[in-house]
C-alpha cells in the first residue's frame, strides 16, 4: 500500500509522512476556505472498531450482504437477518465515535463545513456532535414498517426482540459491517421475529439494502449540497459503490475541487485535486490543529 501522498499529478513529490507534505498543506488551505461538504464512508469508522467492506479490515468476502429482494421475498431470510442483527446491532450500539468523527464535528462547529453526507449507517457522526448529517444509506438505529411506513427506534425493537426471545443466547464472535453477526442455522431457526406494533406489517431496518434505491429526495439534497460546495472532502470511502461515487463525479463536472483522505486507492482518485493516504483519526486531528494554528 502507498504510504506517501499523491496529489493527483506528479507535480508534488512523495513524502514519507503524509501529514508533513504539500498534499496536507493543500488540504488545510482548501478546508480553511470553508463550504466543505464531507462525504464519509466506512473507513471513518474502522478506528471505532466497525470493520469496513473493502479495506484491510474488510469482511466482504465472508458473507454476502442481504439484498432488498431477498429480505422482502422470504420470511426465512428475514428471520436469518433479524437473528444475526439482534447480536450485531448491540456491538454497533456500544461503539463510540473516534478522533476522526470528532474532528469533523469540530470543523462544522467552526463554520467550515456546509454539509455532511455519510454512507455509514452507524450514527457516529451525530454521536460526535455533528448536526444535519444526511444519512445516504439510512441508519441501523431506526426501523421502518414496510406496510404503514412508521419509523421507530431500534432500541424499542431490541426490547421487543429480547422479550420475544427470553432464552435465546446465541454465541458469536464475528460482526459484519452492517451489524450482522455469524450464527449457526440452529440458532437462527429458534429465533422469533416480531412485526409492526401498529399494523402487523413487516419490519425492516431503516437502511438502504443492496438492490434498493436511495430515496430520490435524499439523493437530490446531496446533489444540491455538492453543487454548492467549495470543496468536496471524501473521508474513508473506496467509492466503489455508485451511490457515493456519483457525488464525486458531479463535483468534478462542476469544477469543484475534490480532496480524498483514504488509506489505499479509490475509484474517485482520477477526479481528485489531491489524495492523501493516511489514517483518518491522526490526519483529521492534525488538520484541525493546523487550521487552529493559522487562525
Ligand atoms: N460504519 C458503517 O456504517 C459501515 C461499515 C461498512 C460498510 N457500510 C456500508 O457499505 C458501503 C461501503 O462503502 P464505503 O466506500 O463506505 O466503504 P469501503 O469499505 O468500500 O471503503 C473504505 C475505505 O476506507 C479505507 N480505510 C479504512 N480504515 C481507514 C482509516 N482508519 N483511515 C483512512 N482510510 C481508511 C479503506 O482502505 C477503504 O479504501 C457503504 O455503502 C456503507 O453504507 C457502512
Ligand atoms: Zn406498520
């Protein structure tokens, strides 16, 4: 893996410490100009202990993610999902924001950030104090009824699932990015799923599954944020998923500078004015310190 920075061209030389080079100073200058729109991904939460999909901690190869069609089409698939998620969500729920999330919230509090779009479903931006976060792919902390549309807190469902499964104590040591845990069929078969309290409809986590579209108004809001940005700052996303990548393309089309801080290459690198290959906690903490020094 690349350890130096790569400024999207060969104008800038490589440096051993990505936080001491020209790329880092360019990043600090862009952010100091304000109107930064953050587009964050799973890489921002790995330092909190939530694995990403495609980075070093990625678990992509181990389990196929649930698709919308499978979830909606099969009661058995839903039982499997909820049983595994009953364990996995508790792990996500205990997770704390890290220095990267805190730095983003601090940049927003300083008035430098005009929008935060996250592909993450873990709620850690908000837990760190960020406001008006657009959760592109929804949140694991909410549940939605597919029949009546009512949204309820996941904590409430957790209480109901515990009550419906008093003696269910399945062991697991592996948790997937989406709050899914590995479980044997035996444990899954004995799990009891509950339905919507208002209408008896099917409950689904309020996240966008593979095979499902992000609601149009939400996408539109992200395009607007992007088009009005001074800089689009990508944090911890491989941009493999088209859902996030489209905003990088839109920024590039509008000649809005794109800066990417990510360990490893991303699909958006060709559109970026600068890319910085560095761990996000230290990088964003250093960025905040550099900005505070120059104020
Ligand atoms: N925390 C979460 O909510 C979570 C976790 C995993 C996946 N997801 C979902 O899965 C999809 C994954 O796409 P994605 O692009 O967000 O993630 P991804 O896994 O495709 O890419 C993450 C990138 O971050 C880099 N990275 C990991 N740790 C880093 C660190 N500490 N500092 C800097 N870079 C780091 C990795 O090398 C990788 O390139 C998204 O749609 C998202 O909704 C969410
Ligand atoms: Zn309902």
